[in-house]
C-alpha cells in the first residue's frame, strides 16, 4: 500500500513539473513573438521552442514507463 502511494505521489509531482515546463514554453513563445523583427529570428526561436517541447514529450514518456 505504501509503495503504491509513493509511486502515485512521484508520478503526480513529475506531471506537475511537466505542466510547469509546458506553461513556461508557452509563455516564452508569446513573449518571443512580440520581439521578433525578421524571419531568421523567428526560425531560431521556433527551433529552440521545438527542442524544449521535445524534451517535455520525452519527460512525459519517461513518466509513463
């Protein structure tokens, strides 16, 4: 019983960390859109955001394992 509760607590905390990371990515994306001047900056920012999103997806997959 204690093991189940511990595992559920760990999973919940990991999902909360994942949620926070996704919200940070969203906030960073909105902030970066306001400051972009040219297409090259836009591509660079999108590449960075995509890398962060991929890391979140990988984290989610690790939580499910």
